[in-house]
């Protein structure tokens, strides 16, 4: 190892982990240290659509929906999310919150929003 500050810190961390009997795997500077096997990177979806971490889309659309009353209409912007995934998630949230057929949603690709009308 080189005597850079990063390598000195890495050496100390490895010694500390070994002293307490921990199993570890560290990837640094193209090398792997330790005996713990690393999990493979997550697979990409077969349909090519992005996969968002749990709750990411909900954090975007729920503030628009949570205070809706029957008869209210909101326009939820795509905000960089895949419009198909966002639309499906919004529809599912409306069904879960208010029941089946209690809201109508429509994706507007030109305005880049999803319009939601709460019926009941």
C-alpha cells in the first residue's frame, strides 16, 4: 500500500475490524479486502424502465393527493419520473385511499402532468 492518508486510514480500519473478529468486505481503489462475499449489483428491469427505491414516487405525488376532497382536481407533474410508472402508482394510491372507482386519472404527455379527479 501507498502511504497516503486514505491508505493509512484503510489499514487502521482493517486492523480494527480484524481485532474485534468482524467479517467484512471493503472495496477500495480497485481492490477488495476481507472475506465477506459481496452481493451482486441489482439487476436492471427487463422492460428497460427505471426502478425507483420504495417510497420515492409516493413522496412526490402524495402531497398533491392527501388533502383532496370529492370534486377536487389536481395536476401532478412528472418531475423526471417515468410517466407510466408514476401514473400506475398514483392510480393504485387513489384506489387504496378512497376505494375502487372513486377517482379518475389521466396522463397528459403534452403538459407533462397526471390529472386526478376525486369522485367520492
